[in-house]
C-alpha cells in the first residue's frame, strides 16, 4: 500500500497534488511519501517482534539523508557497501552499533574508516578479505567483528543481474568451504567471529528460497557451535520483493511466519537488510511530456526524464507502471514507447506500453521508483541530476536540490598547458 492516489481525478502524494510539485519544483523530480516510508518500515520491523533483531536498511536502495534520518528515527540500522554510504549513515544519525558493512571489494581505507567508527560488523566475502581485515585491525590495535557471507547455491528465482546466491555469483563463500573459512577466521588474532551472513538476491516474490537458504545456514551454525565458535548474529540479508506490475510478493508477516520459528530458540540476534520493500513503492519519478512522435513502426512519447535518471528499465528491462497525473475517462488508450532525451537507443522508461494518450505538457508519474532510482542516477549526456522531494501530509520538502550546470564541472581542472 502506498500514498499516491487520485483525488478528484488528480494524482496526489498524500495531500499534495503532483501538479503542484511540478509547478513549484519543476520536472523531472523524485517524490517520496513520508507516510508510506514510515508505514512500510514499521510493517517490516513489527513483523519480527517475537525475535531479537536488527533491521539494517539497505542503503543502496535509497541513500537520501532525509530518508536515512527517518529510518534512524524509526530505530533502523544500515547495510552499507562503501565508505561513502558509511559517511551518509553517520551523517543521518544511524548508530554505528547497527551498521553492517557488506561487499566483495572493501579497500584498506574503507576498512580503516569502518574500524575507527566501530561499526557492528563486516560481512566478509573471501579469505583474502579476512587476512586484509586482520592486517588493518592489527595496525590500528583493534579487533574486527565479522560475519562470513555464505553462498548457499539457492536459486532466488529473480532477474539474473540481481541474483546473488548461486555458485556462479561473485558474492559470498561457497557453503562447501564455509567451515574451513571459519577456522581461518578464528585463527586470526585481530578477527572476532560473531555471525553468519547470507543474501541470495533481490525482488524475491517466493518465500521458499528464503527458507531453503536459511536452513542451510542453520546447519552451518550448528556445526560451528559444535566446534566452539560462538555465533551471536544470523544475518538473513534482504530481497523481499514489491509489486511493480502483477507480482504478488509475500507480506513481511508471511516472511516472519516462515523463518521466525526456525531461529527463535537459537539465542541469536537476527539481522535483516530490507531496502526495496520499504522504499520502492514509497517514491515516484515525476516527468513531463515534451513531444510525441509518430514513427513508421511506433508511436513515441518523449519525456524530460531519461535513463540517466531511472536506469532500471534500460538496465534490467524492468517494468514501472506509468500513470497520468490528470486522469480522464475520455483519453483513448494507445500503445507507445516512453523515451527520454538521452542519445541512446536504450533510453526508455517503457516499451510497447498501452496507456492513455499523452500530449506535450502532460505530467506522468513513473511509479515504484523509490528504490534504485536516484541512487543509480548519473550525469550522462551532462544532464544535471534531478531533485528529490519528501511529502509529509500537505507539506513539500526539497530534500535534495536540483543540480546546476556548475555542478557538472565541479572538481574538473583544465591543465596549464591547455590554457
């Protein structure tokens, strides 16, 4: 459920007409609903009230400071994959004691920063990384708390680009080698083994991969405890899907009902890393039609948003519903490609989409754009990145200003020999 609804045939975010945002802020822009963000976080967090747990919001989904501050106020931690995300999390007020650092390629500088900040733990993905962590921690006179990420070889039944739990994936340590890697970790003097981590993919709409992968991890936990390794945290990752089109993903209550009984007697803290399920349907990309064009084979609706603003359709072939901001029963349904101004054939927001006929000047809302929208945006074609807006009731808050042309060249220098 989200708070983008029609009121008297005009699409609104909570109490604010999107047309008002377009007039005051301009297009394109991202719009987030405060009420939806709060409701989605509480639904997920509350579903696991029967087990000790930490919700570590997956910042890669949406790292806007205002969104992160809202998460922090609701009690969330953060799942990070870079020093930049760590910096953002700290700036937003997320406590280091609830931050977990994932990713296959942490640099020594990033490790130092995280150790100095005293984050909860590193999710370690290789023996090389373990040894590097041990070396850096020794240099700093610290011990690094770690969970080893296990690759359970479970098919998450999602897009190949966002599947992370198969043997061919770059992520995690093979389940067959897990005990040996834990022995290595336990032998390193500046490593403290505290947990096991797994994450098998994103946009999952079936509970069975969650359950099957967790059972593999629990078998490993039993073996580790039998050999004297004290496992205090079990990190099940994230990945619960949302409705973009006709998907029927499980509710967080369903996920909890499936996995809480498996962990409730383990005397472990459960860590979860939801992202998309909290922010995905809490945001839209607001765009305006520039032109329409009749090609020999297709009709095109050309809008001011582009693949550099929202790359998911171009990158994954992802579906995003596109709604007219002003709804009318008189608009005929036509089949079009919705495309942007970027100089690429892959620049599209929708292909062969049946939708109400749009005209230049019309406003469109690209739905379910709160996750992996702005965080994946770029300045391709030297396009300034768009603003982000948070709506709370009847209030409009710009939580990121639109970039200006000067921002495009900030940090660049013409060397003296070219002057």
